[in-house]
């Protein structure tokens, strides 16, 4: 039977959950899986679609405790596969230590790694953090204590500056290198997961979603599923300069072409292909809106974190969310460890509409537990589909990273 509606997809996934996961396991076994990642998923009246994929996720504080405990076993499996016999793990966070919500994420991530049986140090080679000594004592948003140890590189290994001589077996990176750390990663001896070369400064959303489209096609052809049920349509535009307006006409043409493939009244997202932290995103509903972009919007689309200039754009179908939390539009973020879905949360934003970018000022979070699925059949189905979409996204990222490595770009 061909699967052509969202209801049919939900029923199929629920009834064939174990078989589908075994198939994805088989495909994933050919590639190294990212140690963790998060996938943003929009659910509309007619489809589920991944709309972003972060390989350095920073929201472990929004995962429920049951799922964090379940993630510990996945961390154990993934890191021991990377480094058999590993016992000492170092976690490197971003350097924006004044963001106490981010520190909360670091605390819970470290807690999940410790739950896997590893000895965990939180470290940083960023000298700017340690003006008052080789350790930095911090408080998270919930007033948990957090200690970051200064390290330096000696003979390709991190050593703590305070004299601790233990060498780490594995480095877990929660730093996307948008502002690069002063480390010669190419000659570093300790396994690092994920690779320090997979942030959006090197990867492109345009490329990632091409790989996702291929993974979705492979999956859907095997099970006779309409691939439009699990992806957003998109186009790519290169050579755009938002400051000088060069290439804006090309962007307008691609926006117009994609809108013609969508139902009347639809909108599309224009996303900087290397944008992160919700930066470099605008929503358009016509060709003229692109051509008449004001200076403020063009500035937002022109420069990202660490002054990265955006010149490539992903034009992506706007998937209007039907999910709501407290009557505000919401989207799903699914977290995965070693290629397996382990939890997630809903991002909702009372200041935005159902077609808007919700990863923006005013956003809030609502936890939900994969480990505590309700008896409500609808909840069961939806969480199963979210997990499936997340796993296909990781499969796409694994193939993408493999290709980058083959090209010598990782």
C-alpha cells in the first residue's frame, strides 16, 4: 500500500517501529555517527519536516531527567566505540560563560556523561577565561556549581594548567568553533567528538539538506511513502551579497519559484547557509518582499556570529506549525546520542506566528519525555515520527561528514 497521507504515515511508523529502526541501524552502520546532535522539526497539517540540524547542541537543560539517564547508556556505547576502554572524558564548552542558561546545559550534559560511568572534567584552552587563575568557578541558572579547568596542549594532548597530569581518553566538544579555539586540531592526538571541523563555519545547510533529501528518498522508496510527507521543499542560492544587493534578484527568483510549488498563501524561509543561533533567517511570501528588503533585514542576513559574511542561502518551504503550547506556536527539537533518539523539547514563542522563525527573541521551552510515553496513542505516534525524522537526519549528517572527510575538508 502506498503511503500518501500524514495519517497513513503515523500509523505505518507506529505499527512498524522496530523494523524501521533496524533498517536505519543497518544504514547507519556504514558510517561514524555524530556523538550527539539536535534536529528541529516542524509539524503541519500535511507533513513532518526537519528544518535545522545542530551537531553541537546546547539545550540539555531542556531534556527531562528520565531521558538524560537513558542518554547515559547511549553516550557510553558511542564513546567506547570511538575509544575502547575510555574512562576519562573532557567536555569543552563555548566561552560565553556569562550565559547562565548555557551553563545549565553544560551541567546537565556533564551529568549525563558521568551517568555513563566516565570521570568528567569541564575544560577550556581559552586563556581569556582564566584571568584569575587556572580554574573558573561559575554558577548555572539554577545555582549549580560549575568548575572549568584551564588546559594547554602538550605533544598533542590537553594538560590541565593546575598540574593535574592525567591525560583524557576522549574529548566531547560542545563548542562549534564559530570563534575558533587556539588548538591545532589537525595534529591533536586525543579522539574528539564531534569533529571540531563540523560547525556551520565549514558546513552548509544547503549541502546538509541535499543529503537529507537523499536519505528521505531512499527510505521512502523502500516503503512506498510519498517523500513530501517527511521533508520541506528547498532551493539553493549562491553569490548573494546583502550589503551591495548583488544577487538579490537571483534570491527573489528562487523564492518566487518555490512559492509557485506551494499552496496559495504559503511563505518560505531564507536562511543563511552558514547561520547559527537562529541568525540570518528571514521569512518571505512574495518575490517583491525580497526585492524590497529594507536595510535592517539585509543587515541581519549579511553578517553572522564572529563576523561570518553570508553569501549562500537556503530557500526552504515554510512549514506552518500546528503544534501549540499555552496557545503559542511551537516546534519540536529532538535530541540524538550516537544516532539514537533520546529525548527532546518543544520550543514555543508567544511573540511569533505559526509561519515564523520561533528560534528568536521571546522563545520558551517545554520538556517532554521519550522515556515516559503517555498511553495516549496520538502522543505515541507523534513521538515515534519525531524520532524517525531525527534518525534520518543523523544518517544524512553522517553521510555528509563522510563525504567532507573524503574531500579532505575535515
